[in-house]
């Protein structure tokens, strides 16, 4: 399935399809985009295309990097394009080698398509200035070209297009300071080396026997979703890509969700990239409130500040006319009590793998604050993992994550010789008893979505994944059977639930397939687990990227894209499958 390519440099990102860059928030992931065609056909873009309507186009990443190679083949010859975001700059560099004439069309708009720039021709290219500020975009051109309005016509040859955003054009690419900025060919070499070295540090990556390319690409995407200055892992680089075309399930995910980032940290730990995982955990520790709810908000800005309020951009038509287009996210008003457990699990896993006692001691204040808060609040109702608005219940998944928070905290305290582990362990057992009594239905022979409910929820697959119950326990097997039958859409694809506050759920949720595979691994059903991965890989894009959902019957990505949830799940699941098969072979 062809869809967008994802480009990143750890500061911001771009989405590109067939030579068209249609999304580029700058200077950061969460900034307004200067190309917004992704969300409105008139929203502006940056294209490079042959001067010939009859061509075939293909794209691939250069090795394990976030650098994209696109080839256009025509009867007259070929155009090859190398696109990337250079390290440390809010910039796009497009290096070309062409046997044929081609055209670049660039339409810049500021503030998500709202503000039209002033355009000036410079001896080196073009300048686009925001009339309301000093900010602007400069486009340096190299090659044999002529400028006609928004279009630049190139003759065959080699060269580049170098776009740089500047908060103040007085310090931009064409200023006296311009010499300090990256030189395109050198930037390409260093960017490629950076990404290759980063991925190759993943433990045993060359020893994977199954799903190696899926694994490697997923790992690079996780790293591409990290805001390098702080370690914040965003859930997705996009906003308002709809879960269902034509409906209003459109959200902004360009922030650091505690839960998603914790999943990402777990994947990095599983991959052996411990220093990168530590960077993520440092970010999460830095936003812990030691005197109140540990994580005041479900998500944070990429710099660790409080998240912005939700707004609607009424001037944008939306992806395939799916309105509204939103920035910010109203979920910041929710109280989600499961997220402390997600963080604590990843911290515990990091400590087990790294034996980094100093890091644990440095962050012990956060461990203690979280464990004490959970001990005193686990019995409260809250919003759940799915962030349903104005819905508060005793969600079983949330109670499980409260148990996880205290179970992991007690184990860490016990390892450090701190007596408080006993108190936390005692409360964790209270939570276990509560879930077994009120979160399990004997009549239905399954755990349920929330206390008193008869509904099933895919998040219940996490019970054995976090060690709350054995996968072989009859009570969980009854739960698994219900999920397999009631939430199945097609072989290997599942809904996360049947419906919510906005109505019926229609499209499969990609992460559920990976949870299911991990459960099967624990049941020794490795062939079925492998089949699950094959289904998801076949429903990924041609570049092996995953969205939050996939459209029923077509496998087209839906929801924000690419998404940290399933991408992290691929890394964890492939590692667990490999380890399970190795253990079986040794036995």
C-alpha cells in the first residue's frame, strides 16, 4: 500500500508522497506547518516532478536512515531525488540527479495555510517572508534553472534545492551568517552516517531471522519520533488524519503521551538502545509532580511544558474533507490513572537490563512519589487508555496498571534494600483482589472492560503481558476467546472495542494485533504469533510504516501516521518472538 514517507531529524518532520512534500511543521514537531496540503488541497506543498505527465515513480529509504530516495522513470530518462532533513536544522534538502527536465512547484503558507507570504527572488533562489513577523523561508537553488512564479524549471543535470526556515530572516540562509549552515552534500553524508550508526547499535540486530526489515524500519521510526533536545517521544508527527474518512475522529498527536512514550522506551530497551531509552525516561521523570498526581496531564509538550488547549482550524477542509482539523488536544483535561504504571514498568525494565543503579537513585524521588500517589488513589474512577471524553469508570486496565506501578516500585525498592517495598506490595495485593472480585465475571468467564460492565476491551490482553495473571489461566483464556471472536474484523485484525462516546468503532486498531501476537507467544503458539506479524506487515505501507488504524478491507492507514503505538509494538513483538523461538530451539 503506497502512502506517505516519513522524514525526521529529531527536531521536526515532513511527510512526502511521490515527490510531493505535503506536511512540514517548523521549527519543531508541534509548530504550525508551512506545507499543509495533507489537510487541504489548497494548503501548500513542495513538489519535484518530471516535466512529463507519463512517468513511473518509486521510493525507498536509504539503508536504515530517515533519508528518502525517489526515482521517476520516463521514456526519455530518469530523475533521482534524495530528500532529507539535515541534523539540527529546520530544513529540507532535496538533491537531484536528472537525465530529463523537471519542475519544482513550491507554495509556502504560514500558520497552517492561513497567511500568504511575500515572495522575493534572490540571486541564489527565493525568499518567502511572513508579513506579520520576521520569520520566513529561504530556498537556495543549485543547477540550471529558471523561475516562473511559484514554479522552478530545471534542465537535466545535478544540483539541489535547499529550504531553510528562520525565525528571523536577518540570520537566515542568505544573510551574512549563512555560511554557518549545512552544506547539502556534506549534510547528506553526515546524516546518513548518523542514522546508520544509531540503528546498528541495536543489540543483535544482525541476528534476527524473521521480520528484520520490518523491525529495522520500525526502530528508525521510533527514533525519528524523538525530539532529540529533550528526549520527548511524540505519539505521531501529524494532526487530524481521520480514524474514519468523513467523520470527526480527528486529533492532534504531536505531543508526548506518557503512555505512548513509555511504550517507546520499552521498545528501545528491548532493542538494546539503552542510552536512548534513558533519554526518554529522563524526560518523563522531569515532568513528575511529587506533591500531587504524579503526571498531572496525560501528555506534555515536547519541551516538557503543559500541553496546549484544543482548537479547530476552520479554514482547512481536512484530509479528504474530514473535518474538523484540530490542533492541541482536549484530552489534556482528563485524569488518566493508568499512565504511572506504564512509566514504572519501563523504568523497571531499564534497570533490569542496564543495572544502572545510579540512574535509579537519581530518579528515586519520582519512584517514591508515584508509588505513594498510586497507593492513595488507585480506588478512584478515571478515564481509560482510550481517552473517552466525559467517561469515568473503574476500568480494569487502569487497575492493572495501578498494580503494575506498585509491583515494579516494590521490586525496585527491595533491590535497593528500602523497607517501603512491603507497604507498596501490600497495596498491590489489595488491587489484585479488587480486580479478581469486581473486574472478572464468572457468568461471562472473562474479565470485563470496567467494574459492573459486560463489555470486552482489547486492553485486557495486557493482563499476562504485564505479569498480572498467567496467559494459561482459565479466566484469561475466557477473556482471550471473547476478544478473538467479538473484536475480530478479519484474520489477524481487531477492533480495540465495539464502540465509544462517539459511536461505533469501524477500523482495526493496529496495536491490538501485536498484543495478540505477544499473548500467543506466551501460550507457545508461536506460529500464530508469526502469522499476526505477517498480517500486520502485509497491511503496512510500501515503506513498512504503520498508522494508528487501518481501513477495514483496504489496509489504507487511518488515524495519525506513522504512530508510535504499533511501531513500538513491532519492535517488542519481533524481539519476543525471536527469543521464544531461540529458547524452543535450545530446549
